[in-house]
């Protein structure tokens, strides 16, 4: 009797190998489930089906649903938003940098490749007391954006691009609130051009804080 051929041996060996686990792909799939269902309604069965893994593999890789959600939220933030925040920080001109950021935000929030609207703002609202750790962690993520605005505005004050008595904290909070509002409008179906108009209005908040000798908007404060 002939023994197994080389090809059949290779097939048998390959059949026994575990499927390669791509963590980023799994997180992207979980992110879509959380986005469509919300944090609490999303079930382990739905998540496993989307990620193409079984429950023991999910728990082994991510710990539990809360940890999976938070890692998915961090993945979303890093993959879709980190570059935009970095460009805002790197641009030496606060006006160009902020205009570019809101233009880019409108694109991200309405992209066909990303969940519509911001996952960090919208996917874990009204969670139960048991999910409070998720809310607390998402609050920290949201505050990162607020702090990015605040840091950039304070630098613009030091550089003389904004008046020295500018209320940096209030201005940063206003920009952050407008960004949150853009997320809600995107979820409700607003177009990219609709959101870009919101960004234009956001830029008008600079007008009262711009030194008259360097007004890039052409409007005297």
C-alpha cells in the first residue's frame, strides 16, 4: 500500500493549523457591530460571528466584552483620528491648522470606510451601572480631543496668533462641542458638505480673539 503523498501530507498538516488571527481585522469587525448595535445590546454571539472566532478565543484575546469594546474604540481613534490631530498640532498656523482639521473631520465622519459618526461619542450612551467603567474610559478618550484643542490654542496665544486674554479653556470646549455635534449630525445622515459648513462656523469663533494686525479671516475683531 502506498503511503501518503507529499501533497496529501501537506494538506493534512495545513488542515490542522489554526487560522491566523489578525487582531486589527477582528477589531474592525467588532467595531462595526458595536456601532450598529451599541455597546450593551451587542451580544457575544454577534461579536464572535462578525469576528469569525469562537467565544473562548474572544475571551482569551480580549478578556471580556468591555475590554474588547474599549480596544475597538482605541483602534478607531488611532486609525481614523490620530493623523488629523497630529496635523493640527504640527501646523504652525492655528487658523490653517484648525480649518484643515474640521475639513478632515467632516470627511472622516461621513466616510464609507468608517462608522458613520464618532464611535467614541455615540456607541456607549445610556449604559447600565455595570458598564460604568466603559463610560469612564470613553470619557478619558473624549477628553484627549479636548486637551488637543486646548494645547493648540494655548500655543497660538503664546505665538501671538490669538489675543493674550483669550479664554483658551472655553474656546477649546466650544470647538470640542462642535465636533461632538458634527458626529451626531453625521449619524443622522448629514453630508460631508453639511459638516464642512459647521466647520466654517467653528472657525468664526476665532474672530473675537484675533489681533487686528494679523486677521487671516479679513474681519476686524
